């Protein structure tokens, strides 16, 4: 019999996906579509990772990520593929503000992650001195960016620290819960990095980005939510994986990985599972531990990835109690520059931003605040009641709100967001180079190509596709597929 005929008659392999966050689920979904036998293992009792719904005052709300970028196709496409197309919903309002210099001020338009293209729109946010500093940029000598540079350091050098402290920091920090003066431009704002490498003033670089975006004429909303919450996406993907023949085991922590003659042995607390391929979709510290024996170099690189922790405080008020506060009307919420010294870093007015929240609880007004940035984890050790109190204190200062909530929910995300310091992409390349030396094992998730939902899904698809190609192309791996899942 010819080798090609052997492959056609042999099952395409068994892949174990370790980690049941959105990256692991997306990888499993991609794999079952190819006919690969899939087992997904999740250490906790639920799927979804940082995507989670819960209840406040009897209303289902997101307690983790609440929206996904729609200008990238991966997340919307996955939601549509698992039957959620009719529940996709853009924000009802995207009128965000900045709480800075003791007032809620309109978020300036025409910026790239806070870096302005036109200083004329910054008058309400920056001081006269800050505006004057921007005007000096054309007379400055070029600032080299090299292989990478911190966003905050570069922008402060070109436009002054005030632009960073009052615009870039709250926007970039809202995504990464990090420090703009440490965050890699190449990793976090790659379109800006490429534009500034072309040379010329930073303002002109932003202008070129905006011109290119306009030329693409992208239609449709920038962001999408899901009626019922983004946190409903993991369960829908999990159901699709099961419908495709995949197995999903929760409360099944993986304790070790060992290479065998035919593939991999995955050791859990109850059994050992034979696999032809592995997709490792866990946080860096977990992936590093699991790879310590088989790839010490990758493990060491992963152990160097730092994380930021944060808490979300979700509050529900009687709608009649908040009608006296015009600052709560029409806005989707506000961001808070750290330089102003407040505890909360942002607030989302969920009942304004998401029509499905308003429809689910017409008599309530739901909002949430976020607390905690990289290096400021002390806030997370406070009791729930204290986090609610400091949130209410800051909300009162920002909006005048003095009403008391009828219910509250505090959600802590310890080690929630990987940090992308200068050189992060070089670290990722080293990790992938080392991992590629192992047979049929790939990594994916927020550590590698971006922390947003579409980026996590894209990294999962990359890992799944590479594993599929490898196990189909390698007969010795395929021959190991006859093993039972439990030994």
C-alpha cells in the first residue's frame, strides 16, 4: 500500500488542547473542523478565561471583557460560526469622556491610541503649556526607534509628557492595564511603529495612518458586543466543539507533559492521555511550568512575562435614583489618567453603552469601574466593600453621583493581562523558535500576538493550523492515534 493511501485511511490524529479560555476554545473549534480528534482540558470548573458573565441585581452582565474589536474579522467570524450572529450588537453609544483636571471632558477625535494627529482638538484636555510643547515638534531632531521603543517614552520625547499622561496613558492603560512608559510600540501599536519608522514628525505619521484607514473605507462598527454578554461566547464555542465530536473536560488540571515515541503523554491528576499534538493555550506562567522538562529555554522565556492584575466593580442603581445626574446621560463612560491620582482607572455606563443591558433591566442603571494597573496591585487586596466604597467616592467626584447602589459585584482578575514591554515581540519569537523544536506542539493566547479577543483567536488558529499540517505530514505521529484517551 502506498504511503498516501495509508494516510487517507488513518485517523488524522488526536490533539489535546490545554486551556479553556477563548484561545483554547478557538483552537479546538478550528481543529474539529479538520476532522482531528480533540480533547480540551481546563483546570477550573468553567470555560472562558477572562470572558465571564454573572448577575448583579438579577441582571446578567459581563464580569470580564465586554466587547470585541470588529475591524478585525476573527472574533465576529467565530461568534457567527457558533450561532451568535443574531445576537451581535454594536455599542448604543460610543461617546466616551476623560475625567481629567477635575472635569469630564470629551474624548478627542482623530488619535491613534491617544497620539493626536491634530493638536487643535486637544484644547479641553491639555494645558496651554502642553499645547505649546506639541507645536515644537517640527523643530526637533529625529528620535530613533531602533528595533523597538516604549510608546510613552517616544511620544513624550516628541510631543511632551502631558500628551502621554492625559491621553496615551489612559487609553493604552485601559487595554493593557500597564504603564505607557514601558509598553512596546512595536507590539501594542504596530501601525504607529511602522509609520514613525518612515520618518518625519510624529503628527504627520499619525496623519498617514488616518489617511490609509480612510482609504480602506472600512464600514460597520468598530466594536461589537453580544446580547447577553461577551461572556456567552465561550459556552457557544464549547457547544460547537462538542457537536463536532470534541471532548471537553473541566476541573482537569494538567500536571505534566512528556514526549513519547509516538507523540505526547499528558498527565492529569486522574490519568494520562496520549496525544499526537498539543496546543498549549494557558497563561505564560502555566505554559512555562509545563514546558520546563521538554524545553527549558522556552520555559525560561515564558517565566519572564509579567502580568497586571485588576478588579471590576459592577454596580446597579435604581434608574429613578440617577435621573438627577446629567453626567450619566448619553455617555458610554470615561477613562481616568493615572496622573490625576484617582483610584479607578475607568468607568463604563453599561446601561447606556449596551442596549441589551438597558432592555434586560429598564428600571435599573448598571455601570462598572475598573481598579488596578501594573505595579498597583495593592488595591486588589482590599475587601469588596472597600472597593465598592472607593468606586462610589470617585464616581461622586467625577459625575456628582451620590445615590446608593441596590447591588454590587466585585470581580478580581489576578494576573489578568500579560505585559508587553519593549522587546516583547523578540521574546515571543524566541519562545516560538524553541517550541518549534518540539514535535507537534504549539502555543497560543494573549501572551503572543495581542491581548484582544480577535488577536487571541488569530493566535489559536495559527497554532491549530500548524499542528494539523504537522501531524498529517508526519506518519510516526499519526500512528500513535490508536491510544485510548485514558491509560
